[in-house]
């Protein structure tokens, strides 16, 4: 007989079932990760093709991925906005690895403009006749950072949309037809845990929204093209210590080695995971964090994220104010 005021037995069973399923899913993810780590890496050149196209390869994850692909024997077509940085990256790659490189100066924020159309024509010409087996859509931007939607100029938001969304789409559209013709290839689109591991990312709304597009775009292409021998994947990392994270925030606890990773370490895992699933996070620490976040109710997580980014915003503005006061010889109040 159930005592008054106690929960029914079925509720305890339901909670136990939910907990068991959650634990089982987390365990399967961990086992899959460990199995992939122990498995011999794929020969990407043999499986997909001799060339890879990498956007944003001059710093951060993009540079590390480009170097890792070169170490695996792939020739590279490198796209970036800065010609000098492209030359330095290309020279570094060829000095370390016996591969070929081609560079293309491309301001991805001009996609869907006449200047962008000309750059797309030059990209198609650059890859014409090449056995392009891999596309890494890595280029992205996060500025304006920690800003309410109404605070930034519309053009600033559109610039982010062009780089994170339109450019990724147009570059994929330029490369995919050749893969379809050859019957093999892989596309790696760099997403973010801000759209996959969290229900919201306040004060970074446009960034998270563009990354949500990347995830849905990638999953849909994965379904469309898997039967044609083409693997499409979105990777959704959490914190990685790259240039996209402002310097004033890099000494925080959430960028500690336990919670974040270096670009080189991420790249090694990222390349190993190419072709294994439509959406993934190749870093073990990031996977565990995502599992923990999945347990928290969305409303509570929304509140915590809002407090978190508000605190970051206040701290970053305080640091900028102090830096301005020292550099300009003015007091803190006047330097804001």
C-alpha cells in the first residue's frame, strides 16, 4: 500500500529508465570514441583523393588541420584573405612535408557580391582538373562578440553571415560536383557546440545561428550524398584555444587544459574523425562536457549561460578599459 504523499512506483521506474538510457548512450559514445582512437587511421589520400581544399588555413584550427592533412600526404589548396599569411603557411607546409600547395586570396565576407563572384570563378579554375577528395570549410568569424543584437550595425551581422554561412555554402557548391563525378570525397564543415551542445548562446546569437545552419546543412548533405561515396560531416567543438577567442579571455578557468584543447591536439583528432558520422565532436573532454550539459534542463542552462556571458562581457570591458587607461594616459572612466 502506498503511503500518502509518496510518489507512485511507476515514477521511480520511469526515472530509473531515463537514467539508464542516458548512461547507456553516454557509455556507447565513449566506447565508440575509444575504438576509433585505437583503430588505425584511414589513408585519406587513397580513400578520397590527392588534394584537399582548406578555408581559413593561416591560424588556429585551420592551420593545424592543414598541417595535419599535409602530414597525411594530401596536397593542399589554401584559401584566406591575407596573401602574406597564405605564403607563410604554404611555405611552412612545404618545408615540413613533401606535398604541393596552391594558394588563393579570397575575402569570404564578399561572397554574394560581384567581388565574391570573381573569387568563386578563380576557385573553380584553381581546382579544375585536380583530384579534390576533401573540403575543410573551416573559415569563420565571431565578431561582434558578446554583444546584444541591437548594439551592432546590421552590416556587421551580415558580414558574419556571409563568412559563416554563405561562403561555406558556395565553396561546397564549387567542390561537390567534382566529387560526385569521381564517386568519392569528404566534406568537413566546422560547426560549434554553441549550436549543438547548448540550447542557446545569448549575446552571440548570430554566431550560434549560423553554426546551427552548418549543422543542419551538413546532416542533410550527409543523407543526400552518402550513397554516392561522399562523406559529409559537421564537427562541433567546444572551447579551443584559437585566435577567435579574445586574448583577454584566454586565462579563464573554462579554457584550462581540462576543459579546452589546443588547435594542434584538436586537429589530430578532427582529421581522424573525418568520415565517421554526420555530426560529431572528436575531442573526448568536449564529448564529456556535452553529456553533462544534456542532463541540465534547458531553462536552467539558458539562465546559466546568460549569467556567464554577461559576466564575460563585464570582465572583457573592464580589461579593455584598463588597457586603454594605461595606453592613453587617461583614467579608467574616460577610456571607456
